[in-house]
């Protein structure tokens, strides 16, 4: 018999009950006549507090609250990919059939399609010993991803009976297991898992492989490791969502979970439209084949935002357990923090800085800590990489969400308003951004790209840093007073900025660039610098060097050299040598 309680008070999404109806902490409950979904967030002997994941208007004191006896969980089974869910894993396409464009309250639909039959290939036989996390069957979920049906983490025993290969729904029993205590249990494709508890793994590995995104400023300057964490903070219009789109499209992750948390509905629409048309460059299949979208837009109830991040994380960990590399795009964690702030205010908790609750930091850390490169229970390796967008008001990086995020992420891609307004995209500023993974990944770059890769990257950073300090002098007294070697630094820095850091997402060669081409581009830029510096040291003024159009030629390499024609770089070296000879002749 389900436990019930009676509503005493309602304050926005927070509902309170007098006394103790016997609910558990974090238990999922149904509130009122319309059965709105809620979660128990506070328990005392006098009072029970519930946050409701739907609009609470029209509910009255005296209505009933029914417990489910289970925590807020997500359903894990084939059918998650290429789907669109709301914050508590209700498929939006199914909801639309029943309630039209807007989600009607209290609507109850299955998270996943229970009638669809999946081609199932069994990989265990009677007599096998099953450990937690072991793979029992394989299901081709989409053209890109084979879904591996696993034993739940709390099951261990011996296989008694196995179904034949064939077509089954997610609720059909596949394997009968004799548990260690002698009881029998039938396993289906479906697992339930509470969203607030991380899924177990065998061990955590250090980060040693980069997540290759095809974006030069990310891969070369501020790389992110698989299983790492990154934050993209930036004011309005600086390109947070676009950067995340690019990473989702081009990164070498196997599965993408895109969480639109409190973002505008039109942005989510753009994601849906773009992603459904895009072709995955690696497999030639639609990108949606390896993507799941969790849409929890700004007009949806605020409390569900808080759950949407955890729902997305749990789905990601589930695919990690199969041995896949998963990347999560959380857009944006600021809106999630605002949901925490609203709920905290309703609960009348003592506010900390800017009204955010005092536990903001611990919640953020608990979120980012669930990333990592793991050895799973079944012996496979998988990773969850988290890329969180942060939307500080007015682009102020000193506000609490950005500052606390900085504490827990090791990669910081700071977007800059002035770069965005100058049409320099991605607008990641090279002086405010950093990556702590460079040292961890340097041996991978040396083994897989080139031995000089990290050295070249550091030299480019050195030139850009020099440029910044010289620009302060230029602003005060103009560039004419600088000596020629410093003028050359400004010219080469301009080549780096326009020819290397700036990237065009709409150009077919430039939208995603392989690592070897990124290295060759650095090589050419530094070769030009070496030759030009030799000329300047001989007394040639920079104005003479600028008469030649070599600088512009090197800037346009990104467009002129196709990604599969890297032999063309040798030609550019010859052109730089010819430029050197011409200047020498003219000024001999």
C-alpha cells in the first residue's frame, strides 16, 4: 500500500506536508489530483518538504500526496539515443502527441518505447557466472552505436536460462539468473537508476588522451582530456552555445548528451534542427544517431532544471559503462544555479553571495566530479567528459557561479565580448583561458602527432603574451616608436590570431581541422617568424617585409590548403624562402 500525506502549504514549486507520512529522502512522489511529479527534499518529524517538477498553480491544501517508494530515477534501456527528453526523462515527442505544443501537467508517459521490438544478440550461455555490470546481450540501437545490455550493479549469480537471439521489447525477460542467495531473478533490457547517485565503476584512470574537437584553439592551445572537465564562460552573444555545437559535431566522443538547461526555446530549436540535418563525419550516418537531447527550456518549470543535469549525467554514465566515450554539453550551469537559488529562497534558507545558497560550491563539485576516465565493472574502459557553459551576467567572471566552477574544472575557455564583437570566433581569449591538462597530454601529442608539437604551442603562446604587453605601449604612444624586432612580434601575432586562432564554422575545410594540419600550420608560422627575424636582425625594416604579401598568404592557409592535401605545406616553405631571397636582393 502506497504511503500518502496531505498538503499543508504551497510556495511556488515547494510543497509542505505536516507530520511524517513515512516518505524517504529523495523519494519520488505524486502531488495533488493531477499527479504532478515531485521529490522529497526535506524531512523532520513535524514537516515534510517536497519540490515539484511541474507548475503548481491550482493545487490546494488538503490534496493528497502519494509516495512511490523509489527515488527519482531514469529508465536505462535501448531507445535513449536520437531521442529528446524533458528534465525528468519524459520523451517530448510522445508528450506532444497527447498534449500538443505545451506540456500539460501531470502527463504520464513511458520514458522509452515499450512496444518496439529490438534485434537482440545474446552473448551469455547457461552456466556462466555473471558479475555486476557484465554484458548479457547486444542490441544495434542506431547505425552508429551498439547498445550493450548489462547486468544491474546489484545482481550477481549464475545463468540458468537464456532467450534465443531474436526480436524483443525492453520489458521481455532475456536471462534468468540464480542469485548467490539461491533466489531466481529474470533480467530484461531495462534498468532503473537514481539520478543523484553516481553509477559504480572499478577504478579511475588519470587523463592521458585528448578529446579531439577539430577546433584549433581548443586542441592546440587549451586541450581537454577525455574524462576531463571544461567550463565555457562568456557574456551574452559571445558564442557559448555555438562553441558547444562545434564540439558536439566534431569531437571524437562516441556519444553526445546535450542538456539544454534553462536556455531559450529558440536555441534548443536550433540544436534540434541543426543536429537532425547533420551528418556524422566519421561514420556518414546522421549525427542524431549518437546524440540524446535533454530539453529543459526557460519556460519550463524551474525545479526540473535542477534534475535535468543529473538525468543527463546518469544517461552518460550508463553509456560509459558499456565502454563508450561520452561528452556532455551542459548549457548552461548558470541557469541550473539560478534554479537552486530560487528553491533555496522558497525554503527560506540563509543566502550566501548574490543570493545563491551556501551549498552552491558543493553541488557544482558533485556534478563535475562525476566526469572521469574509468575502468568499468565489466573490465571495459569508458569516459564521461563534461563541458559546462556558464552565463555570468554582463560577462563578469568574478560572480559566484563562474568562480566556484573555476575551482572544480581543469580547463577554462574564457569567451571575450570584444573578440566576439570584432567577429573573431571562437571568441576564446588566449590570455584569460587555461588548460591544466597540457602536461598530462604532452606525451600523447609527442607520440601521436609530432615531437615538437608542445614546444611549438608554447612558442605561439609566448608570442601572443609578448603582443599583449607591447599593445599597452602602442595604445599610449603609437607603434612607430617600437624597434623593428618588436614590430615584427606584432605582425606575427596578427598572423597567429587571424590565421590560426580564428576559425570559420561555415567553411567546409576550416570547420574542423585534423591535428597534423594544426601542427603544420604552427610550423609554417614559426618558419616565417624565423626567416623574418633573420632579415630584421640584418637591419631590414618591417615596413619592407610588409610590402611583400607573404603575411596575408600565410593567414589564408586555413582556407587554401584542403585537410587532405598536406603536401601543399612544402610549397609554402619555398614561398617563404623566395620572399627571404627577394628582400635580400632588393636591399643588398
